[in-house]
C-alpha cells in the first residue's frame, strides 16, 4: 500500500490525464500519408447513406435515421436545397419540415455522423437543382458561374446558412464531418475556376480552416478536370455497373493520396414519367459494395431512402423529361421507409467490415386501406378564376413567363382571342417550342387539345373572330442537371395562329395551394357557356370528396396510398397538403404516398383533385381509392419514348 501522500499524487495525475482526455479537441481530417481519414487522431472510414430531409415528413425523420443506423451505417449524407428554404428573396423558412438544425441534432443523438452538401447547386432530381427560380429574374444570368448577380445571391444565402451550420461541425461538438462545395461541377458547361475559388473562400470564411471541404464528380478525367480545385478534396461517384478499380484510378489521378471515396454509390436510379420504373438488383449492389469496402474505401449509398417529391418539388432532365412524385429510387428503404430485401442484403455486407449495432430494427410502418372515396366536381379553372388568381389579371401584348409574373410553381392561365375567323381548322403553333411545359387549350369553353414541350408544338383550332382562347400552362418541374437549368416556365415564346403572332394577352397567376387550403373551391353551378364538349378531354377542373377514419380501430391514422383509377393527370391535396402530381395515363407511378401525419381522426379528411384532362365523372359517380400497397412500376403508356441509361448522366450535359 502506497503512503497517503504518494497516493494522492497518483490520483491527481490520473485526474489530470482524464481531464485532458475529456477536453481533447475533436478533429476530423484527411491523412494524405496513410490514405485515410482521421477522426480524433484515429484512422476512420465511413459507410454512409443518403437521406433528404426535404423529401420526408419531420415526424418520420427519427424512424428513417434509426433504420439507417441499425443497418450498420456510421454516417448519413444530406443536401440542403436553397429554394426549399428561401422560396422568395429574403424570406427564409427553417421550421417544421424545414428545420435542418433539428435534423442534424437528431442524427447526432442517434449516433450518426453527417456529410453535408449545402450546394448552392445540388442537382438531387430537385426543381432547378435546388437553385431558387427567382434568380431567373435577370434573364441573362449565368448560373453556377462567377456572374456577379449570381455570386451576390449565393453570398447572401450562404451568409445566412453557413453560420447556422458552423456549431454542428464535428470539431465544434456536432455531427458534420465534411462539407461539399457545389456538386458535380465537372458536368456543367461553365468550367469556371474563379467560381469554385470564390466558393472555397466563402465556405472557409464561414466554417473555418479545419473543416474538410470536398467535391464530387463522375469517375472520369473529363468530369474531374473542371470539377476539382485546390483545397477541396476530390471524390467520385459511380454505380454498381462501373469498374471499381478504374473509377478509383480516376480519383487517384486528381488525388494521388488520401482516402478513396465514392460519394454517390447508386443503390437504384431515378424515374421519369413515361419510362419504366428503374430497378437495380440487390446482388449487383452488394457485389460492388463489398469490393469497395474490401479496398478500405469510404462509401455513401445514394439513395438509402429516397422519399417523395411532395408538391411541385420534382425536377426534370434533358431532353425534357419530368420526374414523378415518388423518389423511391429502388432504395434499401422504400419511399415510405419500408424495410426491403436490399436493406438486409446491404446490412449483411456491412457486417463483414463494421460492427453492427445490437438491438431490434424499427419495423416497417403499418399501412391502411381506407377504401374508395366519392368525388364531386367543384369548379373548372375558368369558373374559379377570381378565387384562384389572388393578384388579379396582368395584361401585355406578348405572353410573359412565370418569373415575369412573380410565380415560381404550379399553373398560369393565359387568355387571348382569335383575331380572325377560323371556320376551317387552323394551326395554333409554338414554333420556337416555347410551351414550358404542358398547355391545356380551349376555345370558348371547349377543350381543343394539349401542347407539350418537345413533343406536341401544334394543334388545330376552329372558332369565330373574338372567340376566347384559354391556355392553362403547367410547370412540370425545372431541369435540375446540365446546361438547361435556367429553365423558364410558361409561354416562353410567342404562339402563332396560322402565320400570325397572337397578341393581346391577359394572364392569371393561379394560387392553387392557397385556394385549396382555404376551402375556397366550393361546389357551384358552372357558369361556363357553350355547347357540350364532343372531345375525349375536358376543361381542367377541381373535384372534392371526404372520408372519415373509423374511431373503433386502434392505432389509426396510418400511412396509406392514394390511387386514381381512370383519372388521367393532375394534382392531389389532402387536408390542404399538396401530395404531388399524378399521371396514371402515362405511368409508371400509379399511387401517391400519403403519410399519416397529414390525416385526421378528429374530423373528416378532405381530398381535392385538380384533373387537367378528363375525370371519370361525366358518366356517373367517380372515386379515388386509398390502398395499402404502392404501385410504382405500372406499364408505361406514353407515345413519346425517351430512354435514360442507368447510372449515367452523360446524355444530360
């Protein structure tokens, strides 16, 4: 036994050492000598999965993150969409489903590190790649470049966002171990190194010198040439079909030393309306995953859960093809967070290289089939125009774009008159392909046809001079990748009737979300005059119905899916919440995910549908149906065939 004095000294030394350990600064860095990351001085490798908080209701963030943690992931990766948080200049929203700070804290509480991708451009199959549409008010702006107007807007946004993020950096006690600057810039035409240098300085000024900043590009030298720059660690992305060795050799060409990183390892792929649902086999995914992990590489699985493009948030690709409401992505967790065979196959591979947490995996959330709901016609767009157009009509000689009308999303009604008699069919044309993206045309209250970007740019009309021409234009989502992201919406060029340019336009910005949520679209007698419609399609109109969730069944409400049999194309709201677009006439998505948090057991649930083409209601009662089973892979019926290859975006440059 030591004398008491010596014992006290030993105890004091132990306490000092323990205190130093407790106060040791947290660190995360790139170790170029040993080709790895270092976390708190120790060699570290992340196995991460992508999750987009903007595509998942806040109430389900914990469930999805726990499932990712229990799969063996030690990190997650997420985007911050600029346009989601600043829909209008200087009007910021970071509450509710947009509370990114809560999301980051929740990830840390669960035990997950975070790889953050704040843009300013993110792609993500998200409207305009996350850039706010109001940037296009300067028509000639060069996005993702050193254009002074673009840079000024980026500086202001990042000046708001990055100080919020700084406390969540790993060295400051938070979960964020690295931050991406821009995204896949090597795939963009601008190749503006001054822009990347500016962003690097901007991020450093707000986040400090210690944080690991990185870039992500396709695994090819042609992508890395313009996408990488000094002081940003270059990583690559590729899918299961790639040659893993060759892909990492491309990264090694830019980063001779440091950790191998696949920042987007594709577990599935995106969909487009009118093309088959993308499916990637679990066997293919786990084969390449195991090979990368055996090499000691860091991997982020994109997506681990896709989620949903609620409202109008979906993007589009070139040649113009809009993405559906579901962003299921054939990921390990489904759109609704369900466990899949792919989830467990990936978990088994991770288990070979990394300790899996003990304990139960949160189960798949239950779904409930509430059954059919009868729908009644409310009003056509024309009948409800005063309620829908809060700002009132705007008149001009030539049509104005959505942005010129201060509208970002949804629908605008363009109205003019026939300048001459068209007793025989006369071509109404968009000679410069200026319908962005789909237009529903009527003359004197009779539907005459649809114009569609890149696909249908002419149709025949008849009528007398002075006949009213209504053209309802739908924004189906802005291009999110490539040189076409400055995607103006509406009638972006003049229409012609025969050889003459149509002039004298009256335009109505439609506030459909506000009208629906405020219950303004009551059932009314139609005021539209004119003969019965002989065509197969009808005027765009709203329909409404409601259902009561039974109170005798425990654990309700539950998640569900809405199916619209025999409906063609439109938008759906439940209790004022914009679920997104439906288009069963084209496919492949047939059902829309309905999260339980928007349903009520205390009051009837209101269903509102804006059917743009033809509701199944003219010949009798019509219904929508709530089912417990999603349908995302129905037969595609589009006459316009377009093909995008899995895991490659090279056609979209």
